[in-house]
């Protein structure tokens, strides 16, 4: 039976795809400070996971990987 | 003039990932201009340009991670690579005083390699197909920003946009800024990446490209130029700053002058008079009326070349003339930085390279076919922009 990836796993995969080091990606990692994800790259990441949902204002509250996961789950 | 010296050269150019490779290419008259392969050129009258071959790309911008490269346009990548090499050549430590180190960059077109496919995507798939990296990628000041961010620099910085004279202004005004104490060290030069369909359209409609796909400035048959992509960065600092840290200056920027004329006059007779005045002013600042060589602006048309040669004859009389631009293609806003790098190499080697592609020189002083071995202590460099900018610089051996 096929299993559905969790939102975290989907985020993890996209972060790796855009070039982040897998070992540095944790739920509590700060996107900008720990992972070097700037605002443009965050939009790129969200566009891959939820096309058309990369609202700049809403994304300002996204600071950690866990915040990003929560942001995406709230879209659903 | 200024007491500003040059202590490092960095470059990423067609056919050259370092100064030694560039010197071999220019002294051998080996041009990297060739048919454009990145896009169909059937509708463009000039199918040839200078662009980085695979090996040169691998040695320069290819050393950046894909994550770094995707954030910036090609002209930024080229600039960042050249800046890194220039810092290494000058022996600048990564910990160099960040708030006293800045960037002076010359550029003409900005960068469109990210924007073009985004605009196509916008039309075909909607706004989500637009790269978010456009926001920091396309504009002419982007290389200044990426170099300062990438190196943690917060010193006095500027970007100069003056058509094909841009980098001459970046280096000249950068030298003044260092002399005035606005910064201790500046990375100064130019970057350009015009070999994309959109940018190449504007190169074409400018009417400056050769319909025969040749670039032979000073030749009787000259009919325009071929563009090239690349970047050259120099390290500028005060003589005492350089010596205090044990650096060996390559040359001194002894004179610099700039003037603006109406754009429809810059390559004609009145532009010639203005160029003579600018060259004279630069020589005056350098305290000399003689140079050992002139690096030509080299627009590569009969009128523009004659206008330039006439100015030089009126000020200097007979003097060896050269330009490296046909070797790399004309790098537009960055072109004067290519000539500055080659002028520094002329001073180092005591050799004046020939003008590649020039077979029937309209002036006997144009160096053709083989390098001219001669003592070289002082070089004048000329640059003109179609916007009416005219600049002259004088480099002198230490």
C-alpha cells in the first residue's frame, strides 16, 4: 500500500533539492540563520510545495523548518 | 595623481580563467570569439561572440555551488569569480578590514539569464513560473551587492553605468575614492553577460555589431564588433596601505579624466576633440606628455576608429597602439577593465600584444601580427560609451 509523505518529509526533500545539507535540516533549524535560506529562496521552496501560495506577508512569520511545515499544513 | 596603486588582478573571460592565460591569448592573437551556441542566431546578423568555454567556466563560475549560482545572474557569477581571484592575487586576507573595503563595479546591461525564462514562464504558466531570484538578480548593481555580501564587505561602494566606458569610470573613480580616504581597499572593475537572446537583441539593434561576424578594430575593413561576456576585477589601495601589509604593487593609476559629449557626437569629429582633451587631462594629472603604449577604445568602425586615432595622433604623435578586445569580444561595460588587466601585463612583461584580427591597419602605429618587445613604463587607456562618456586613464609602472 502506498504511503503518503508527511509534510515534514516533503519539506525535507525540497530543502535537499535546493541544495541544503541534509544533516543540517532539523525541525528547529532557523531557515535564515542556520540554513542560509533568504526570502527569495523561501518563496522558491514554497512555490515547489504549494504553487501560488507563497504570500510574502504570510511568510514573514516563517522562521524555522517547523514554522514552514505548520504554514503548509495550514494551507491544506 | 592619486597615490592609488593596483595590487591584484582577477578575471573570468572567454579563453582565460587567470592573467597568465589571458596574456598567452593576447600575445598569440588567439581570439575566443566564435559562433554562439546558446540560442539560435539565425535572425541575428552577427552570429559570433566571446563566451566562456566549458573548461574556463569549470575553473571560474563552475566552482560555485548550484545553490549559489541559482541566486544570481551570470554577470554576477562572473564578477564574484573575478573578485575572488583578484583578492587572492593581491594577497588580501579574508579578515581584511570589512568596513574599509568596498566595491566599484562597471556594467552596462544588467543580467537577463534568469529573467528571460521567467518572462516566458509568466506568459505560458502564470506568475508562479517567475523566479523569486529575479528580485536581486537582474539590475546593474547586483554584482556590487553579491561581492560585498559574499565577502562580508561593508565599505564605500558604487556601480557605474556608462555604456562601454562603465568600467573605466569604476576604476578611475574608485582610484579617486581610495585616494580621498573613502576606503582603504576597493575591488574595482566590470562585468557583463550579453550573450542571451534578450540582451543580444539590444546589442544587435544598437547597430554596433559586425554584420560579417568579425572584430578587427583599426583595420581598413572594420565593420563593428562582436560582444563578449566576462568580468575583470582589480584591487585598488593606497601605496602606503599596500606596502604596510607587504603587498607588491603592480602599477600606479597615475591619471584619470572623464568628460561627456552628446551621444551622437562621441564617435565623430567633435568626439575626437573631446577625446584629445580628456587624454591630455589624464596625461597632465600623470605629469607626463609621453606614454609607451595606448590601449584603444576600439569600437571597430571606420568613423569611430578614425575619430580615436586622430585624437591620439594630435596629442601623442607616433605611439604603439593595441587592444585586447578582439581576443575576448567587446565586453561592453566591462571592456575597459579587460584593457586595464592587459595593460598591467604589458608593464609586467615589457611587451605590447598585437591587435587580433587587424590585417590592414589604417595607422602604422597599430601593433599587428606579432608582439612588440619594448620597454613599457606607461600606458594610456581610452574608453568611450555610446551614451557620450569619454574617459582616459594612465597606468605607470612602479
